[in-house]
């Protein structure tokens, strides 16, 4: 039996309806062998929904984060983020293969390590969170718990975007302005911490702007804080 409490601890999300989680972790091979409704109890329908939910979340995040990127680069960036390889890597970090319910033959053939199977299960999991708690929670789950915000921050330069910290630095090249970053706290489980950061801008010792943000790495949190400060300065 899949250890649902342990899996929910690893993902940092606790389901109100655990039946959704069970279905998300149920491969067709297991459903056909063991489930009352056969194929209908597998995660394939959730996978279908999760593909669209993930695409919507990533599309909106890229649209908001990178206002200067044209449609072509946004599309290529999104495609790289939601591809099988990227999703399988996230599944490996979650140790998802240890929790998927597989049929005997599929398990013997190494199904728990197949990138396509793992990627499909991640999409099903996203759909399950969406159905359990709505789009806002699903967005937080995708960006923070699954780490997409950090991945996006790390890959942004590949698509012609200068990072927010550099953008902020370039606004103030005079020595009278000091820009200081500080990690102000952490949240979440030890295996998947969410860092909180703050950036403070001072001119000759007088604070004139402060930005705060969070992310799955200290770098991502600082990037988010810099973005918050830039938003304030541009308003």
C-alpha cells in the first residue's frame, strides 16, 4: 500500500480528498489488475487535465515575470519547462517512482523509472491538487513545492532575459545607493524548504525601497525580492 502520509509530507501538500491522490498515483497497469472500475480508476484522465493546468500556470507566470520576452521565446521557454524530461526530473526529486501504484508486469519492467510514466504522474498530481483546492493552491504547488519558480529563475538567461537582481543593480549605478539582500526566514519541510528574502535599497543610509519574495532556493528568493522592488520602483 502506498504510504500516502509520507508522500504528502514529501510534497508539502495535504489533500482534503485523499481519493484524488490515490487516483493520481494509480497507473493503468495497476487499475486494470486491481481496481473495481479498471482503466477508469487510473490517473489518465487526471493527466489530461493536469497537462492543461500546468500549461496555464506556467504561461501566466512567464507572461507576468518576463514582460519583455516576445511570444516566440515565451513559447519555447514554456515548452522546455513542461517537457517530459523536465517533469521526470521533478518526479525523481519527489521520489515519485516509489509511490506510484503499478501492475506486476509494469513494475518488473522498470516502470517506476520510466521518464514518460513519471512525467504523466506529475501532471496527474497537479490536476489532483487543482481539483482538491483550486487554481490558487495549484499555482503555489507548481511554482513553490514542485520548484518551477526556481527552475525558471535559473533558466531565464537562456531565453535572453537578464535576471532581476542585475536589472535592479543597473537602475542604480551610483555609489550613494546601497542594495542589500537578506534571507529572512524559511518555511516548509526540510527536504523542500521555501526561502524568504528581502532586499533593501538605501541612499546615503536612508531606506527608500524594500522588496520581499520567496523561492525554493536562496537565489530564487532573492530574485523574487528584486522583482518586487523593481515593481514598486516602476509604479
